[in-house]
C-alpha cells in the first residue's frame, strides 16, 4: 500500500469522526478557595467545536489522495 493511499484513508476516517462528534470536550480544574489547609476546586467543562467545513475538507482531501494514489499505481 502506497503512502498516499494510506494517508487518504486516514484523512477519510478523520473527516467522518469530525462529522460524528462535532466537538472536543475538555475538563479543567479551577481553584475556588485556598485558605490555609483548606483547598477547594471546581471542575469546568469546555467544548471546543469542530466546524463542519473541517470535516468536509478532510473528506475531500482523503478522497483526492485515494484516487491519485491508485492512478499512479
């Protein structure tokens, strides 16, 4: 299997995953109280959205690499 074909398959899988999940969730801890021996933290959940155009570009790029990889074979 050529490297262009393998890269095309990886890009197609990433594009499909980007459409399926549409975002990445990240949890951070924020210090609320820090008085002597008493420490209190708060968990905050943030979502980093993945735009649909990113998934489309990954799919188009993957299909392009897949087709050009097979033509040169």
